[in-house]
RNA sequence: GCCGGCUUAGCUCAGCUGGUAGAGCAGCGGUUUUGUAAACCGAAGGUCACGGGUUCGAUUCCUGUAGCCGGCACCA
């Protein structure tokens, strides 16, 4: 007998060998019909499988969020069956559920076309209608290998061969079709439902290794209901509207062109945004005790050989040659340059920690397929800094950095989801003792800052572990912005030293750190986070003064002049156009505030302020408007200083908002 | 770099099976002085990404190249 504890806390006994379906049926016939899966002590089981024992028992239906992954996984199986029915000779490999859907990787000589997707989708619906029972079978390992080899499924045979020896080999059968799979699965293909859609076609390497064969991957999305599918597709459309490339064009921020692949032409508006971000970060670094430097763009090959980058990254460096036969490279990173400044003259322990920052323009020859708008470019500017310190200062410096970065991210309106601790990769420099120490130092530092990092196994740089900041934007997408990495290697290679209290030479440790990452990418993230509707302090154009009639032109000019004098970025629109037209145009260009002046306002010395996204208006005297907007437009760090110094105008704005 | 797709006016897009292209918006020239998301009229604007081939004839079919888009791999 086994004891099952139900979600309501009640307990019942059942015969050994009872299945989830039997239990469901014993409760209600209708429940049996709706049951898809069983959850027993946290693990999922097929509905028809004999329960391996007692425990916390739950019946999952279509409505259970936990059943969704299985629906998706089954959708991938149904897709694989459809593909093999339509395209005999195609081999199946693996097909998991993923976020929002599923994929399956197929091995096939001729690639699939977009037309094939429609056919496959159609056949999938037929298979769902067939309502094939899905049955779990346990196979003998050797027989399984022999079987899959005999039907030409070499990849499946390879998967079984590589499974640990004690692993139970299970095959799931749906009608004529079967697949090696750990399960669990739904009771029959009907339960996959029809709220799915094949979305994209892609190449993917066998086992994720580019030296292996390339397989054909088909992606799909699947949901418990038609409504969920619709909602998902709608979400995709919304996300597309925020695309920084689209908004960048609409707001005239930047462009790129063929002759400069992965290089950005920043237009005036875009550069304004850049300067706002840069000067804000610079103020924060100044306040946090950093010094700022600038190092050469191009350095001799010998330099990069010394730093070790030439050997490892030569294919990704922009190399040039001079008339005199020197070989030079554009800097792909700032670190070795910073070490040169550290090494210039003698350093004392009193100089440490030395926090050396640079808005460093770097060039890397990224693979063409990696380029993506502002998010991945070949010429970028890092908000880079290196903290040279003693080993016993690592924890303190890392913790301080976490606090600084967190504050800056939140000022930019980005919410932190978590911090990742990326640990030793397979290919790495240094002993296991070194990695043990380095990883525990980073962990301790994070905890000191009050953060429990999520461990990303094997994701560290080859020379050290790192902490990465994973931020969440306004629509819930994750972005990695900001990192801190421990480095014992570079100071050694470039022979950085300081004189300790004991009068002897010591080796400093370097902490590589960035808060934005690259300014290009960070601006891309900001654009998508705000969908171009920036808060006042970030908006390239903060106020547009728009006239209704030419009678108001003179006052509009005066208003603009006073707003500018208060530090605001202002445009004036005196064109002979209807106010409706002007409002529409500037709203589409995402101007946060439109100050409308007509004859009435001009006579009374007032402006009518209209906020982006709302259709109301606030009528203020010009002086009040200047004061209110100027304090609202203060970057968050300056606003905090203003509050501390008790500025009345800031208080007024706080009330208003 | 690899797999698939796309590339037509400044932008967004039409153009069935081959007969050298069309709209809206923007821009330009006029008219309109306007009250909170598109006033009206007019003229203009294209080596249909680039190269080669098939054809009497190619934006359309084939092929090569580039860029971009979606993935994969990469990301010091």
C-alpha cells in the first residue's frame, strides 16, 4: 500500500502499482478526463504510469502552469512525427520545451523552407486530431542502440551510447511513431491542443559545437489555450515596436551603413543621449573615488603579445600596418593600457585601491553573424575601470562596486533581476586552489553587499570568475549590463607592482568592472526599456515650444530662451501648421513636454504644458514652468544633492508628481 | 563564420504566371493663421542592393557577392 497526501492535506491509501489515472478516476470521472500529469513529491509522472511510491500527490490539468512545459515538449514530439511522416529519411535528434515554446533539431540533407513550415503545422494538427495514445516503454540499452541504428537514427543511437550506464532507457510511442525520451508526456496527442504555431527556422550545431554537423532547427510556440497564444503573439508585436533600431530611426538618433559594418553614426540627438549618460556616469565615478584616464587607440603588436591578447584574440583584432612595416592593433580592450599608467613610476600601498576609469573606445572584429543593431557592434565604448588593490581589499571593493552599480542601474530605471556568479569554465588558466579561492572571494563580496548570487556554472572568463548584473526591462526582458571580474593574471604578465608597508615589492590584484558595459549597447537597452519615451532627464529634446499662430512667435522665442537658460534642451516650432499637426509630429518623435503658446498664452505670459502620453494640459506662467521643468529635468544624482541642500523648487516638483 | 529569409523613392509598403514601376507619409513650391495626435493644391523624386547568366526582352527566372533580419556558434 502507498500513502498519498492530497493538496488539501487529506491522506488516502492506495494499492501498490496504482496509476495517477486510477487515483483521478477514484475521485471523479470528470477529473480523470481533465488529468494530464501527476506530480508526486515535486516530480512529474505520466498519468498512466504506476506510481513509484507515496508522497505529496497532485493531479495536473491543462490549467496547471506546471503542465505547460509538457504540452510544449509534446508539441515538439508531434512536430517531429509530422516531419518524419512528411519527409522520410529525416533523422530526429533532440527537441525540448523552452521558454514560450519548443524546438526540435533535425538532421536532413536538404534544408527546410518556409513553405514546409505550413505543411508541417498542418500535419501536426492532423496528428492531434488522431488522438494517438502516448505510451511509455522501458527498453534494453543494447537493443535500443541496435534498433535506432537499424532505422537510420544514428543521433539517437549516439545519445543512448553516451547516457550513463545505470540510466533507464525509455521510449515513448505515439501511434506508429516513437522517440527516445525521458518523459514525462501527456496521455495522448489530443492534449497538445492546437494553440501552437511554428515560428522560425534556424541552423543549429549538433550538441552546440560548431565543429559538429549543422542540424535544421524548427522553433514553435505552444500554449494551453488559444487566448494565451494570441496574447503571446501580441506581446511579440509590442516588443517589436520597441526595437531600438526602429525607434533610433524614428527619433533620428543614429544610423549604420554598409561601409561600416557594426559601426554607429551617432546623429546629434543620439549623441545628446550619449552625453547625458556619459556625464551622469562620470559624476558618479568621480563621487566614488575613481580617477579618469585615456589610453592610446592603436598600439604595437609587441604590446598585445606581452599582454597575451595577440595569441588568443588576434583573429578578432583590427590590425593595421604602417609604411615602415610596423604591425599595430586598434585596442580591443583598455586593461593593458591602464596597467601602463599604473606602472608609470613607483606605486605605494598607500595608492591602493586605485580605481582607474576610462570611457574607452574599443574595436573588435566580431563575427558578422553576431552583429545586431547597437547591441553587438565592432566599435564600442566601454564605461571601463580597473581597480588595482591588495588581495585583502577585494571583498570591500567588490561590495562597494555592487552598491554603486545597483544605484546607477536603478537611476536609469532598470530593475535588477539577479546577480550571476559565473564560475570556472572547462578551459581555464590557474589551479583548482586558485579557483576555489577566487570564487569564494567573489561570493563573500556579493554577500557583503547583501546579494545572494545565482551560480552560472562554467560561465566565467578563462582567467577568473565574475559577477554579472542581470537587469529586467519595462516589459520583463533580461539584459546583462555590468560586470566585475577578478584578475590575478594580467598584473603578473605586465609586471605590475607596488611597494608594501614592508618595503618590498608586491603584486596588486586587478578588478575589471563596467556598469553599462558598452555605451552603445546600454543606450540600446535604454531605448527599448523606455520605448523611446524617456524620462525628462534622459530625453534628447526635453521641451518643444509650439505656436498656434504666428502672433505668438515672439513669446515662444522668449519662452524657449528662458527654458534654455535654465539648462533645458528646447526646440521651437514656429511653422505655419495647425497645432494638431505639430502635436502629432512631436508626440511621434517622443518629445516629453510640448509647451503650446497661442495668442492667449502670449498675452498672459503663460505656457500650456502637454505631457507625452496624456492629453491633458497644465497652464503655468512661464516662470513657474521654467522652475518646475528645470528641477524635474535634473539627473537623479543631482536631484538628490539638491534635496540634501534643501532646494525648494525640487520639493515643489515632488508634490506635483 | 554557419543555416534560413529579406533587399523596390528619404520612410512604410503595393507590383499574379517575364513586356524597363506605383501608393501613403516625409521633402520641395504655393495657398491656409490655425486651440492640443494628420488643412488643401501642385511639381518633383527610382541603375527595382550590386555583378554575371538565360531570354527578342529581367524588378520578376538562374547564379555569385554584399548588407540586413531570425536563429546557431562566438562575446577578452
